[in-house]
C-alpha cells in the first residue's frame, strides 16, 4: 500500500512537472518570436534611414570635407556641412523606433501559483474542517479568533491560523501564519480601520484538513481608549450600582418607584442618572465599546466636555415630569433640534432593544426610519481634532450615526440610565483568551 501511495504521489508531481515544462516552452517561444519580429522591423527602419542619408549625399560630402588639407577651405566647407547636418537631424527629433526594445509585457506572475504550491500537502477526508466561530471571535484592541470542529473524531493535534489585510493597495497581500495548539488565538499589531481575512486548518501528523471558510473582520476606526466608570464625580450610589471593578453599572432607580407604586395615581417622575468615565481625552482619535443589557428601558451614551460636567449633573431633565412639556403642537423636529442645541453633552438614546438616531433638520420625518435594532456591542469613536463623534455597531464596525461635537474642553465618556438598565464596558482582549482547550 505504501508503494502504491508513493507511485500515485510521484505520478501527481510528474503531471505538474509536465504542465510546467509545457508552460515554460510556450513562454520562451513567445519571447523568441517577439524578438525576431521586432528585429525585422528595426532592421527595415535602419535601412530606410541609411538610404535617406545616402540619397542626400550627406555622407559622401562629409567624407570629402574630411579630405580637405587647406585650413581656410576646410573652415568654409565645415560651416556648410554643419548647416546641412542640422537640417538633416531636424527630422530625427520626432524619430520613434519601429519596435519596442523592452520586454516588460513578458513577465510571468507566479505569486498565486507559489501560494497554491506551498499549500500542497496530503489531505484527509477523515480530518474535520475547523469552523471559525464569528460570535466568539471579535476585534477590539487585538483580535481574538476562536474556532471549533464539527465532529469529535480524528481531532487535530495542531492548528494553523492564517490572516491577511484586505485593501485595494494590498490586494495580493500574503497570508501570515500562526501555529496554535488550542482552538483560539489572540493576534496583535493589526492596523486600525482595516479589514482582515482569517482562515484555519488542522494538522494531525503529516495529514491536514482543508482550509476553513474565510471570515472577514474589521478593526476599530481608532486606537482603543481604556477607562473605568467614575465612582466620585456626580456618582449617585443610591440610584446606581457599580461592580467592584467599575466596569459595569446598573440602575436601581426603578426599585423605589415600584415600592411606592401604591401611592402613584398619575404620571411618572423618574429622572436620568448620569455617570462618566474616570479618564478624559483632549486630543487625537479614540474608540471604546460597551454592551447594554437587552432588558434596559432607557440608556443614553455619548461624550461630555469637562466645562459642562457640572451642568450635566445639576441640570438633568425629567422627560416625564410636569416640568417638561412634551408637545407644544408645533413642528417637533425644530423643537428637538432646539432642545439638543441647549444640552451640555452629545448623547444618543438606546432602549427596549433599539437604537434611536437623534432628530436633525436633515433627518427623515418618518420616526420608524430613525429606529434601528440595538447591536450586541456598541462602539463610540471620538475625533477631537475634527470635532466629530460617531456611534458604531462594534460587531461589524459599521457607523450608525455621526455628528459634530464641541471638543473645546477635556472630553469624557458619558452614560445615563433610567429605570431598569445596565451597561458593561468592553474588556480588552488579553493573552488569557488566547490558549484554552475543550477539556478545560
């Protein structure tokens, strides 16, 4: 059986050799044929111009002038010769060779073939093809790529993860290879605002599986900004609950309301409870992401300037109390725009599993067109230099809404919660995600 396998493998390589020899012979014949055709055209052109020179008698006249021994006569005839040469060479200024002398069109591009041949190995139908799990994989400050095998038999001993950057300038970018002993890997040193393709295959001894389906993921539009929830500036411990690591905040404002619901007859007097990040930004472009619990009733997220933080905490607006007139009977779009212009912050509204695009003069009049499904992870990109803030679906890094923002002061991440709601900051991808096995 081994001898038969050797013969079959040798036969396969002999077929490749035969194909390459045929391609090589055809390429060399094409170059030689092109060379001969060009030489014929150039030789014809040489004879044509040589004939023009001889017909004009310029060559013979020049030879006679060189035989002149008298200096004064030579000077006189040389002037005439120089004049005739100038007239003859004027026609050569527009001279073009009858054939191209370079062979730049005959370069063989073998990059793809090299990649295919380097991938040449034994494939086993019994070795499962890995599948990259897009839900467990994510791009943040680093890339976490996770995969799994559909079956349990003949599982691989080692995996090879390959990735490459996708863009117009580097369409032929080569795959970068990483060997992994587990079913996940953290990839560092990726460029911001770029798309990457990932694929993985398993190896068991000298046998390998076929490549998995390629998965394309996009990096954040800017470097990741790290911060925690601030438990001092404006933090209301009676209405908000922080976890010990200050990475999650939960609104408890709904519980007193429920406890006192027997005394409530008309209206609701719940206000927004604000909390900011403990680190500010004064320049550059930064990105952060978070997760809003699906049960959250109302959450606002965005940025606030340092010179408006006090106004943020002391001038909160109660949207359901008698102090706020919800509808004056006029154009609501203009009222919303006027209301937004008076706010000391830039926030968008989330709630009830929806993302609400703020009302602007250029926005659609149809409210349904401004309501999007709430992404599983939401991202915010703040560009202090350009004075813009964008809100992203952090899963696919798609911008959902972008607006201008006044970055005259130090900018802080800002959050507001109402009723039952919770926000969890996205954790940075670290090496602890990188190596784990199914049996752990």
